[in-house]
């Protein structure tokens, strides 16, 4: 590979990442945001956007995968900056925010084949991230041992069913504390 080829690949990767960030913001504002609107906001031509994402569904699914991966990658940073239980709370709040945004992404995530594929692709990694958080909480004694990450993920699913407004955030905190109290180690 020549230096010019490497530069083109790096530029293409930067363009793709930039488009994903802009698309995520646009979809958060309106799940109906058009590809042309996203291309304009990203400062790229429609051809550049379509080269990376040939369909609206491809862009929506790429945004979803990108956001989920970023969330999974954040576990270690949260654990380094906070106590394990606080990292657990923060991470699940971030997951809920991510899922709430996805509810505004339109029909692409609701199509059975696309949804099942992307959920299947990301589910194992999300469960793994929950497992990492639980192991850290078990190690410091803040939750009881032996909790199944899949069960805790299912239990915490209430978070993305509650609105993101002030009342919803207050409810999030109250119900999260109910759940955390149920997960606590005996005597904790």
C-alpha cells in the first residue's frame, strides 16, 4: 500500500466516523432525518454518504452498532473512574439513553430481519459488558455473587421504557435504587 492509499483510507475512515456522529445527532433529534439532510450537516456530498451507507437502513444500523460499541468500550473507563456500583449505575443510565435514541430511529430498527441481525450481533457484547460490571461489583462486595448478566440486563430494561425528561430521570434513579438494593450482597 502506498502512502497515498493509506491517506485515502484514513480520510475515508474519518468521513465514515464523522457521518456516524452527525447521523446519531440527527436521528436523536428526529428519527425521520433524511440522508440528504445528514450529508449536508456532515459537510459531505450525497455520493460520499451513499458510498459508505447505500441505504437509510444501512446508516441507521451502523449508527446503532457504533453507539453500542462505544458504550461497551466505556465499561473500563467507568470502572477506573468510579466505584464498581457507581460505574454500574452510570453505565446502565448510558445504555438507557442509547436505547431511547434508538426508539426515534424509525422503521429500520423495527424491521424484523434487520433488528434481529443487529441485536444478535451486539447482544453478546452487551451481556459481556454487564458481566464485567457485575464481577467488579462482586469483587468489592457491593452485589451478591452469582448474578447472571442476562438476568440483570433484563431486569434493568425498565430504564429504556421510562421517558428521558426530568420526571423520567427521577423515576430512573428511584427504580434503579430498588433494583440495586435487590442485587446487594447480604448485609450490604
